[in-house]
């Protein structure tokens, strides 16, 4: 067999192989195009997008296409999701680039650990660490105003009675008293740059930076000062 015959035969087999590959790819594309996009994948793409936009906490996300008779060609790539804004009820746009696009309704229920009372407390009582705990709660059921940090409420006093199991809200709490009636406090006065300290008894409750009357233990006189916290009362003048 001459070199020319060998070359011709090689070209023949190469041409035949290329034709087979072309036909195989063409038929594969036709078969892929004939496949229908599954609604479950579209809903999952919308759900995953909503989850990526949500904050921390437990999430219950539901994406449901309103029409179950979905008839869309299968997207070769993963469909792309986007939304104009994030909300508990949102419309997520899911699209296959260059082919189709549709909107998927998504509802989101977000749960966070919120501060609740372990026991009922009366108005004026001080909240201690043993009085509170954290409980998972759907934020949408709570409305405006809640606490997620126990340290934010410990030491504060109640403005009204609150029952056990209730979620604590900012309008139910007041600043804790810095000085309580009957407390022995340190009186500090400054005269001409000299600091003078003495002891006294608070005559009423006072929050920090509020005015408070104190009976000086040495002189027996009543003086007025400002509660500064840590048992300190600053006397002006």
C-alpha cells in the first residue's frame, strides 16, 4: 500500500469520526432541549436565594410556583435568581439566560432567640439573670420591640407587671436604680479643687445621674446630690 493510499484511508476515517461526533452532539442537544425544566429545581433556586439574603436565625422558607403545569425547556446552566427587595413575602425572579424567566412567590418565617420571663414579676421589681431565659420565636409573631441579649435587661426594673412566659419589650422596662432608699452611699464634694468624702444614707430611690436626697451620717444634715452609680453621690458646691 502506497503512502498516498494510506493518507487517503486515514483522511476517510478521520472524516467518519468527525461526522459521528457531530451527529452525537447534535442528537444530544435535541434530547436536552426536549427535556422539561423541573419545577422543583426552580423553587429550590428561589428558596436558596431567599436564604442567602436573610439574616441569622432559624428560617422556614417556602417557594411555590402558582401554576403546576410548568412547560419550560431545561436550562443547561443553573438558573439565576434575583429580587427587587427582601421581605417576608417576596417575588424572586428565576431566569435561564437567553431562554426564559418567571417570578416565584416566596414566604419567609424567621425565628430568633428572644428574652422571656421565667416567672411573673411585679411593677418595680429588678430583673435578675435567674428571671429570664431565651426562647426561639417567629419574629413576625412578635411585632416591634424585643430583646435578643439577656445582658440588655439584667438589672433593669419593670415599669408594669409582666407574666411568666411573656417576651420582654423595651416599653416594659425602666433604667435600674443606681441608689436605693436606705443605701449607705459615699458623698463626694469638690471645693477649690479639693475632694471631700463622707458617708450618708439615701432617702429615696434614684436612677443614675438623677437627683437624690442624702442624710449626712456625720452632721445629720440633708444634702442633695446626683447619683453616679456604684454607691456614689456627687454633691455640687
